């Protein structure tokens, strides 16, 4: 429905927008139907053209159209969702009280952004060789699970990160580029800190013990003789596997005489996995 002019110095269109209509007929499962009615912006879909290999009468009648070998994928193109269309043909926004809602019945329409580079290639091929207009032949829409449908965003993030003038730590290069052993970039494989100030991460002594279930913990009181947060933890060298962890309590600086200057402290009892994540973050 829209093919914009190319940007200066480019030959491909700046933007290609289309609309795809599909049917929900036959979908009885509520969760499956909801998945096909709740496309979000930037979701990635695939448009397929599936055709029969044989014309009517060219295949034995008892097996015609009964197996996957009878069909083939002729075209497949990717697209990115701009939004679902409501009953008036406008992009549906469930937060807008003026929205008319999704259309009634079984048909739904979604507006998508197509790959402009591939569109230019298809247009040039059709101009030279003729043939079917690719973007009018699609008859199947395919989507991935929401948990697996983030590859485009991840690739764009990596591309933007590599093109940004920032310094990426050397230990992260291999993992970011997708090769090497990710375990080698874990803080335990580098040079971990021997002493870590956890501040108010731990709520009490038992919380410290729960956070390091496989380690023996020794406590040192603060200047007032009590064992209370904040804590500073000293870890033994890696070659001393059975040595205990020393958890030292200390007194934080006095914030001042006024109540509003009192320090806000943590009230969440972090799990061992969360504490391990905090420890990894402080080492990086």
C-alpha cells in the first residue's frame, strides 16, 4: 500500500508497507486464537507462497494432495508488524478509548513493514524476466513463538553496539560475536575480587548463610560488637576450596542528625541466584 522513494544515494525504497489479511476460522483453542489476535509492534512474521507441484489430474487421484511432497514453497519473505487494523482500517490501540476495536468475524488484517532491499530485488527481477507479482501470491502467514521471535531485535542491537563509539571489554568480544566458550567470560574464569562490599544486600546473618549454601561462613562483628548489615565479604583463593568465607560487619558513615537524611536500606531477601548475579556484576 506504500512504496516510498529511495533515500539520497540509495536505490532501494526507503519504506515498503503492506497489509496482510488472514482468517481465524477453525481455531478453537483460546490461547492459540489470542496469539493470532495480539500481534505487537516489531513482531516478525513470514509470508509464504505454497503451490501444488502437480496440476489437477497429473497425480494419482487416491494420493493427490495427501502428502507434503505434493506441495512446495515458492516464495518466502519476512516482514515486521506495524500494528493490527481495527474495523475502520486504522491501527488498533487497546489503550485508546476512541478505538473501535478489532473487527468482528473470522478475518483479521495486519499492517507490516517489508524488507525494502528484497522488494527492490523482486521488482527488478520482474521487470527483466516477468512472472507473477511475488507480493500478491502469498497464501500462508507464519509466526514464531514469542520467546523465540526476538532475533531481529538482538541482531539490530549487536549491529548498533558495534557501530557505536564505545569500548567493549576484551573479555566480552568473543561472546558478543557468537564464538568461543561463554563460560570463559564468567567472572570465576577471570580474576575475581577477593573482597566484595555487599553493602545492604544481606538482611541478616541467616541471609548470608542462605546465599552461600555450599560454603562455611565466619562472621566478624563491627566496632560496636554486633553483627548486622552492611556486610563486607572476603572470599578465599580458588586453590583453597574448603576455606571459609569471612563476612565482616562494619559501621556505615553517619548520614547526619536529621531524620530525612537517614539511609534507605534494602528490604528484599534476595535468593542465592540473585546474590550470585550481584556478585558477578561487581566483578565485571
